[in-house]
C-alpha cells in the first residue's frame, strides 16, 4: 500500500547548494549567446573557418561539422543527414535515402528507438563507430551479453593501432561507456572509469582541441557520475564549438530539470524544437524534457499530455515508453502502468530501464515502499549497473531505513566508486 508523502530527510543544505550551483552553471551557459540566439562561437573555431588555405569543400564540411551551416550548405543528402544528426532532427525523411551514409542512417534509426533496424543497416560493418552503434542497439534490445561482446572488437581495434582522429576515438570511448554500464565502472569489473576519462581527455586536448564530440562525451560521462557542475561546464564548452549540438542542449536541459531550473529547461527545449523545425520535423526529445519538468512538479496529467504526441510518433522508443510508465505510476494508474511495463518488456526483455524510471518517480512522489521494491527489481535485471542501487539506497534513507541502506550503498560504491551521490 502506498503511504502518504512525508518530509524528505535528504534535502540538506549540502544538496541544496549542489542543485543551486548546477542551476547557476546552466544559467551561465544560457547567458553566452550571439545575436542570432545561438551560443557564442569559440574564437579559435572562427579563426579556423577563416583560414585561406581551406578549399570550399573543406570549409563546407567544417561548417556542417560545427553546426554553423546555412540553408544552401545542406543541398546534398549526405550533408543534410550529417546536420540532421547534430540537430537531432532524426525524423527527417533524408534517412530513408540510400545515398546517405549507412552509419548515419543506422544512427538515426537508433535515435528513433528502432534498434532492430540499426542492426539490419549495419550488417557486418566494421570500425569504431559501427561497433559502438551495434553495441548500443543490442543494449536497447536488452541483449546485454551480446552488447558486451560487441564492445570487444572496438577494444581490440583501439589496442592494436594508434587512433589519431578525435571523432573516432570518441566513438571508441562511447563503446567503453556501454560496457561500464553493463559491468560497472570499477576497473576490476571492466569499466575502468579512469581509462575512459583519459581517452576522452586525449581526444580533447591532444588530437583536436576543437572537438565538440569529445566535450559532449565528457559531459555525458560526468553526468552519469552525478557531477552536474563539471558536466554542465563541458556541455557548455561543446556548444561554443557547435552551437547546434542537440546532445549538449538536451543534457543541459536535464541538469536544469534536476535542479528545478524549469525556465532554463524550457528555453533549451524551445531551442531543440527550433532546430528540428529547420528540417521540417518535430523533436521528441523536447517533449521528453517538458514531460520530465511536469513530473518533477507532480503534474502527471500534464506530463502525459505533453508526452503523448511523441509516443505516437515513436511508439517503440524505449526511453519514452519508460518515462510514460513512470508517469502512469505517479498518476496511480496501475492498469496503464502494467500495460506500459508489459509493452516495454516485449520490446526489451530483461532491460531495467522502465523499472528504474518508475522507481525514481515513485521515490520522488514519496511512495517509498513501492519505490524500494521497484528499484530492487531493476537492480536484479542488470546487477552491475549502479544507478538502481544508488537510488534504492537513498530511498531507504528517506524512509528511515539507514541500516538497510548501508549495504545497498556499499554495493553501489563497489560497482562505481566514482559516483558522487553513492560516495556522499
């Protein structure tokens, strides 16, 4: 039975200070804008684009890669597809064009929540990006052993030759991040956080100082470790090197939502909408951000209303389906919750994502008993993934079960000794 909400024991001045600092960092990111509304571009990038030795083709490729394209730059399907992926306009019909790079098409299918089509497009393609896409698709299907195995060829490639291209090295580190999710981030489990961080820093500092992809990977890694200040700083830096980088904008929006900075989250969602509109499509990620805002405000009905169009557009998107299940849980709609969880399990049998989202939402709604049970089910599905263990331990503390929380949080620290929430 669900109990009435009680006061949270975790909202201490320390936590308040952390969330306030994150909010200030995000607001600082939003303040640095050029006159056209996009973030100010790095002077070093502007200098490179003005170099006289560049051919027109090289300058065009750089404009697209760094999110500085104009309409006439996207005449070819190949360039339009590259730009659409950066802007997360992955619903653009250009990805149905066989003339587009197969890896770009595979990535668009993955973003749409169609990992089976990603695998079909990849076939037996090799390379660091192909390996990362294959592992990501298998992970989304709940095939964790296969996803872990798919990372190994990437590791072998990175070990057998020197990678001198920053974008390629970032792809390799993203594959390693998938393995860390499956195995845990401690070195003895195979995740090796320090190795991943070191590779990202090598790409950022040695291979290409203008690589926004390295900054974005760094921001995502730090966010996963519950380090919002440094994550926001890295994402903001990515935007100075690519003002249309939707991944950085969405991550800053998540940090804003986490910090109750809803005006900033809405501004970033509007930016995502505007970028997708350049391609004549919708951005479901903007709807997800707004739905998460409503969920944090205990407005389950509003969250459902916002998310429904995106869910209809992408009915098999596991991330959106998991969030929809969380909304149903907070609305106390048990029939819809069971239906959403059952559908998720048909799409990704054995995946903990939906249970994790539901458990987090129930914890925030102070339905502690149900949250503890649900997070326990999530951790049992992917036992080396630390996030459900962390959430369960913190909920146990909120519910007054400090003695029960201690071994749970010890387990979380063992799996990921670098997660700031687990350590603190």
